[in-house]
C-alpha cells in the first residue's frame, strides 16, 4: 500500500504564492510519474502539471510560466510552486502518483485566491 500526504494549501491574495507538497510513503514501489490536478465544484478534475521519473514536465496552458512542478526522488515527494496566483486558480488540488503498485491520489488540499 502506498499512502500520500498533501500539505501547503490555504488562502492567499491574488498575485501571491503558495507551495504544495505531496509525500508518498510505503514499501516496494517505484514511481513512474507524479502530477497535480485541480477541481472546482461542477467541473471535471483537470491536469495542472506532471513530472516523469526522468524529469520531463508538462503544464496546463493556464498555468505555464506561473507554476513549477518539481520532485525529490529520495523523499518520494512532489512539489507545486504556484506564483502570480489568480482567483481562477481557486480549487481543490490533488496529487496523483503512478507507481509500480498502482495509481494513488492524495486527499486534496484547498487553495483559495482572493481578488
């Protein structure tokens, strides 16, 4: 079993920054990719950013140039640095980690950006 623990959400004013973290724990797994998704009420969950085990990244167009995904392989942790936040970034953010033991999701963390 792989467990994920997210942290770092909160309330911030437009133009501000937040950093999300998601740590995976367990035994006997390797990570294929790590990603962040977000979801607002009534909408589908959307991909924000993804980073592969090789370090390749991709981003949603709406966050390019503002958000940066990174990882610490030794700690099985993925980060999402969010700068120049906008009210439309308000959502519940979920980490998703695809491992050799399956696909696992974090519990979600609320990010609220006030105008």
